[in-house]
C-alpha cells in the first residue's frame, strides 16, 4: 500500500488517506479513471485497425507510425 501511495500525486494521496487497504485504493482509482482507460483502449484499437501503409511509403516509416 505504501508503494501505491508513494507513486501518487499529492492530491491523490490526500484523497486516499482514509483507505486502509490496497484493494480499497485500487477500487477507488478504478472508479475515478476506469472510463478513461476504456476509452484509451478503444481509441488505440481503432487507430490500429484503420492504419494503412500508403503506396510508396517505406516500411520503416509505416512501422514507426504504427508503434507510436
């Protein structure tokens, strides 16, 4: 639990002072940021599915775009 708090910003540390277990902290963080995680995953999958190599573009350039 100390590692979790140490990696948080000061604002989040204050918000989670009353939580007694790591599970409580993680559940609360999931409530706060879970929706953002789902949206980020969805956006990443859409980006990969729609990524096409343009004719004449070197494979290295295309792969750098895919990995970014």
